[in-house]
């Protein structure tokens, strides 16, 4: 099996590639533009492996994407390349429209032309796997779960751009017969996540004794999934998912943001008892809310469990401990990831668009 992964230098894509190289005999081509979020250091464990190749390509670059298909002859595409941070989408939506919508369209068109050129056996076996988010379903109240049939209701520029891309993928299946599968996953956490997202930002700030900025009252709920569990779900759907279907992926781990930050602070107190900043919960600071902040996400992952036998391995507590230990042991990765790019400043307060 030859797999073309887009966005493989990012948080989830690199987890997928490390897992695929370690646990299968597949070959992987990683197509990534290397934006601020792309980091080849996250692939150090595989970059000498003969089954791994890196191509620095922007998915919006149609001739280059066409070349990738011709040159590497993939049996499947797993599409993760995206602008992924909600706060950045509020400050500057253009890059989100460009990569998430136009980029997905460009990739679909190149995939379709390539797929049409394959023998009928290879056409049947081919898969275009689009990796998406639960945020396309909008916001839940205190009750209920997102199902695969939940109406799309995206609220942020990020989630609207992902919803648009989901619709394009669905249409390329319906109209052209391209064999697609789609997954919509809840919030991931784990090693190698860019320190702009809640959990790694809080870890980095706590270690530096900086305030831990909780938006609003910290009552918003997310359904957390350890990144390696997401990677295994993606492999499961790619291998066994039914063409044209959507699978929701979630961790059955709903927590308010305030619960997440308190749990994280308690673990840091335990792992760094001599820190001058312990108890770290004293650093918690309530700050202005995110504009349009979705209240609650929660996934019904019954379909992927019952049809494909996937369930997560980590609980939130075991996964968070592993994550914090990884960040404590990999401060160099964090420092290099943000150097000259991001100083931990507040994003997403709708300051004038940089685009
Ligand atoms: P990330 O921001 O860590 O990584 C994105 C990667 O895509 C980076 O390596 C970046 O360089 C690359 N990229 C961006 N624009 C590109 C372009 N035009 N061409 C080629 N490469 C480009 O994101 P992530 O958290 O790993 O998310 C990966 C995917 O999973 C995204 O599609 C995201 O919407 C989806 N997702 C993320 C989460 C989450 O909690 N992080 C949850 C559900 C779904
Ligand atoms: O400093 C912060 N303080 C805070 O209270 C940050 C960065 C976030 N938050 C809140 C906002 C959210 O309610 O924490 C929650 C999680 O925020 P993010 O880490 O920015 O994630 P979220 O907005 O939920 O989106 C994530 O999950 C779904 C990913 O970034 C998306 O790519 C994915 O699709």
C-alpha cells in the first residue's frame, strides 16, 4: 500500500505517519507546505526509513499536486493538510479559505484525474480519506451528542471552511464516483501539538510561571481524544470504512476547559513538586471570551465502534499524563517550534484582519 498523506508535518499527520511506519509495511509520501504549524522534527523517528518520503508541496498548487500523484502512484490519500486553529481563523480567515476550501478542491481534482487513469481494480481499491472535525456540527447545549446525521451548523471561519471542504468531498463522491470516506473527530491532544492550542499552551505557560488564560468562565466543554487513538481510528476507517460514509470519532471524555486546566495543574504539581510556581492552579486567569465561542462538543462514536470495532485506548487522565511528561522531556521541540513565530500572545480577539 502506498499512502499519500497531506499535512503530515502537523500534529495529527505526524502521529499517523509515525504509527503507519511503525505498525504496517505501507509506504508513505508526506505532502506538506510547512506552514508555521508544520515541523519536520516531528518526523525524526521515521525520516531515515526507506518507506517514508517528504515532498514540500502546497495543496493549492495544482501542477505540483498532479505531479505527486503521477510520480508516487498512491493507493490512497489521507487528507489532513489544513489551517487548524480557530483563534487564527478569527484574526485572518483568508488562509483558511485558501487551504481548507481551495486546497481541498485542488487535491480532489488532481485525485479524480489520477483515479480515472487507474485500472478498474485499482480504481475500486482507491480511497480519498478526508479528515475533518466535529466543529462542523456547531455547538451543543448541555445535553445531546453529535451524530453522523447531525445538521451542519458551523460557527467559526475555521469550522465553516472545514464544512465547505466536507461538502466538496461528498459531492466528488456523489457526482464523479470518487471513492471517499470522511471522519469528523473531536478535540485531539498529545505530543507534538503546536503550543497555541489549549493543552500545550497551558503546559508551556505553567512551566514559565505565566498566567493560564481561560476564556470566559471556562465552562465550555470539549470531548478530548488522545492523538494516537485518532491515528488508529483513521487507519481503521481508511482500511475498512464504507465508501461514501462519514464516521464520527471521539473519546467519550467530556471536560469543561476549567476541569482540563485544573487536572493539568495538579499533574504538573505532582511531576514538578519543586517548581517555584506550584501550586500551578494559582496561575489560572479568566480572560475575555473567544468571539462566537461554541459552548459544547460531544461525539457519539457508536458507528465506528459497532461497524469497525474501534475504541480509544487512553483515558483522559492517562493520556494527559503522557502528554505532560512528553512536553517536560521535549522542551527543545517546543522552543524551536515557536521561535520567531509565536510568543504565546492572545489570538482571536478579532483584531483587524492580517489577510
Ligand atoms: P496542524 O495545524 O498541527 O497541522 C496542519 C499541517 O498542514 C501542517 O503541517 C501544515 O504545514 C500543513 N499545511 C497547512 N496548509 C497547507 C497547504 N496549503 N498545503 C500543504 N500543507 C499544508 O493541524 P492538526 O491539528 O494536525 O490537524 C490536522 C487535520 O485534522 C486538520 O484537517 C484538522 O482540521 C483536523 N482535525 C484536527 C483536530 C484537532 O483537535 N487538532 C480535531 C479534528 C480534526
Ligand atoms: O488559551 C486558551 N484558552 C482557552 O480557554 C485557548 C488556546 C483555548 N481556550 C479554550 C477555547 C476552547 O473552548 O479551550 C478550548 C480548546 O481550544 P483550542 O485548543 O483552540 O481548540 P478548539 O477551538 O476546540 O479546536 C480544536 O478542536 C477541534 C482544534 O484546534 C481544531 O483544529 C479541531 O478541529
